[in-house]
C-alpha cells in the first residue's frame, strides 16, 4: 500500500503541461496586449513596450519549454547562448559607438533587444521544430520592428543584433554536439563579463570544456 502511494506521488510530480504552439503563442499575444494597452499611451509607446515585453518573454518561453520537457542541457544551452549574445553585443556597442536615431546615446549598433529575442527564437526552432520556431521568429521580428519604430535603432542595428543571436545559438549548439557535452557540464559553465584595462568589457567562461 505504501509503495502504491509513493508511486502515485511520483507520478504527480512528474506531470508535464501539455500544450501546443498555437495556444502558447495566442496566450503570449493576449498577455502582450494586456500589458501594453493603455488609453493614454501613444501608439509608438505601446509598440516599444511590446518589444520590451517580448524581448523578455521569448527567452522565458524557451526556458519554460526546455524545463517542462526535462531538458536541463537545453536550458543551460539557452542561458549560455543568451549570455554570449549579450556579451558580444555589449562589446560591439562600445567599439562601434553608433548614435541612436533619437540621439539618446551612442549605443545604437547592434540591437540588444533583437539579439536576445532571435537567440531565443532560434533555440525554440532547433529544439521544437518549425511549428514552434516560425511563430517565435515572427515575434522576434516584432521586437526588431518595435525598436526601429521607437527610433531606438536603425534596421541595420536590429538585423545585426538578430544575426548575432542566431549565430551564437547555432554555434554553441554545434560545439556541444561536437564535443558531446553533458547536461552536468552545461550546468557548471559560468559566463561573466569582466572589465579590461582599456575601460571596456570582455566575455569569459569558466567550467568544464
């Protein structure tokens, strides 16, 4: 009797949410509309806010999908690709020093929002196929458009940022496949941004390779 109760308990804790891409992305859009709707907000403000929400929401969705399937290695691979994307973009911003269209600062090239969104979208595409990947790419495209519409970036900035996100995710996936890294190896890897002697930053990793 005791073993039966323990088996039922284990089965309960192993329950996974079953959903489909259409439901997941519909829920994302509903949440997006709720967060960005305001009777006093300008259309450009709503678009910019939508991009901000999606730039965070897509990585969270990608992480949630991996964890829901018990793919710990995939979760840490996503974390590393996002870290590599952000680190690369921060370095390029410091090197290029391109003024934003709105003149706010000189951190226009490349777009961090686009990089983060497209890194997550490409991760979703690789792990879950086109049924998940294509809508994820579309939402990442909304992020890119919102940054241009808000005059935070030019199209070249968001295209470059998106390319960095996709290439970072693809490269790390290829490296993990080539060397056969385990989920434990991925978990132990730590990516950090360190200052250099010239006042900039560089990306460093620690762990098993």
